[in-house]
C-alpha cells in the first residue's frame, strides 16, 4: 500500500457516508412533504452550505433544476408588463379619487344650498 492510500480510502468512505446521510435527509424531507433546500439539509446534517455546494451539489440538481436564461427573460417580461399595468391602474385610481372628492364637495355645496332655500321658504 502506497503512502497516503489509507487516508484517501478513509476520506472516500467518509464522503460516501455523508452522501448517504444527505440522501436520507432529502428523502425524509420529501416524505414529510417539506420543501427541500440546501440550507435546511445542511442544518439537519450539521454541515455548512459551502461544503454541500462544493462536494454534493449534484444531489440537489435533480430537485431544483437550473432553468435557462430564456425562461428568466420571459419571466422578467411578464413582470414588466404586470408592473406597467399596475402603474396605469394606480394612476387611474388616483384620478378617480380626485374626481370623487370633487363630487363630494359639490354634493355638500348642493346640500347647503338646498338647506338655505328651505329656510327662505
């Protein structure tokens, strides 16, 4: 056996045990119906997120596939359209509030005039 082989074997065994632990935690979370996230799995396994990203990221690739940039561009366009619609609706709402206040003022003025007319008769 070459120098350092025992240590390499030990590290490989530890990495495999950790992989199995992570797979079990992911499976348990799925069975429980909970959201599976790197942060949650790292906490339960008592590992750092950095360790998981560096050594076990492939376990999470199947859970949360990375979507292409075109999909994000499409989502941004939809969001931009919705924000534009919201802006327009807010402007319309503001104009309607002003018109409502004006009508309320006119109504109060008319009531005052009507009361004055009733007092004169």
